[in-house]
C-alpha cells in the first residue's frame, strides 16, 4: 500500500469489513450500538466493535448513494430513530444543474 496516496472509499470499506468481521465470535456478534437522547442532543454509544460497524455502514451509504435505517437493523437500543442518508450539499446540487 502506497502511503503517499489516500485510500479510496472502497479500500477503506474493505479494511472496515475485515475489522467488522472480527466482531463475530462463534456465530454471535460482540458489537453493541445504541442511540439515546439527553440534554445535549442525540448520543450514539457503542463499544469498539459497534462503532467500527457504524463507521462501515456510514461509508457504505456514502459509496452506494443510498440510506440506512439504523433503528430497524443495526442498533441494540434505539430511543430515537436514526437514518443516515447521502445528500449533496446545496452547492453540489447547483453545480450538477449547470
């Protein structure tokens, strides 16, 4: 791996998938991930494996151009539904129209 060139999203995803796969032990996952609301806003809490999985899911959304409902599949506890979506910034949408 050349350390002078940044990794692509696909390369980072491959690394995260391999790291994420280590959270499965004897057919069971060891990851923990939750959302909770507090006085500061929405908190995303997780153990190491859960946060790696969360990062992988977010990068998959960025790569595929889709969205992910974390409250339906990924989270152990979900006080507030969490949906991550790919949405172009206003200036990107304007550039595409010209």
